[in-house]
């Protein structure tokens, strides 16, 4: 009987960790399994954490979380809430950020090479010096985003909203800009296929 009771208790504890529960439980589950789908990690401190390649965060709440220099290469972050999150220097190479909420997130110096950011919300995000080479930003919202010195070589910016974005010294050579909105965007020392654009200096 005691053995059965012990098994039941362990089962209940496991269920409690697996579902969306407290931040501490979800964080413990993440560290143990490297997966945390649909859990709540709002405001969690994951600074410098190596979350390994291919970790799944699908549907997770990471609003205002500290992911400074975190390794999220190949991570599944589709639809993840990362509002005002600190992703400074984070490795997001090849990550899936489709429809992710990155509004006002700090991605300064982050590596987003070949990342999928289709329809992602990056309004007013900080992307200064970020590597977005080959990234898919089709129909993403980058309005009023800071993209100073960002590497956007060969990026897919088809239908992307760049209204009011700061593109000073950004490199957009080879980028696809069909249907992109550039109303009010700052183009100063910006590298384009046609040459250096200083129209906004």
C-alpha cells in the first residue's frame, strides 16, 4: 500500500511539473527535460543558460524573461511570448520564431542568422548590431525597431513593415524588399543593392 501511495505521489508531482504551473516548477522541468511547451516562465532568469539545440518552447510565456546570451540555436519558439525580453547576445541561429511576440524585446547583438521570423511582432524591438543574414522576416512587423548596424544581407523582407525603423548603417545587400513598408524609416549610410542610401541622414 505504501509503495502504491508513493507511486501515486510521484505521478502527481510529475504531472504538476509537466503542466503550466508555477515558474519554479516550469523552470525545474525545463532544466530537467529541455522542453517546456505552453508553460509560464514570465520574468524568469535564464541568463547564459545553454538550452541546447532544438529545445521546444512552443507557446511558452517568456515575457520580460532574461535570456542574455542564452543558446537557443534551432529552438522551436513558434508563437512564443517574448515581450520586452532580454535576448542581448543570444544565439538564435536557425530558430523558429514564426508569429512570436518580440515587441520591445532587446535583441542587441543577437545571432538570428537564417532564423524564421515570419509574421513575428518586432515592433520597437532593439536589434542594433544583430545578425539577421538570410533570416525570413516575411510580413513581420519591424515598425520603429532599432536596426542600426544590423546585418540583413539576403534577408527575406517581403511585405515586412519597416515604417519608422532605424536602419542607419544597416546592411541590406541582397535582401528581398518587395512590398516592404519603409515610410519614415531612417536610411543613413544604409547599404542597399543600389549602393549607399543617405536619404535619411
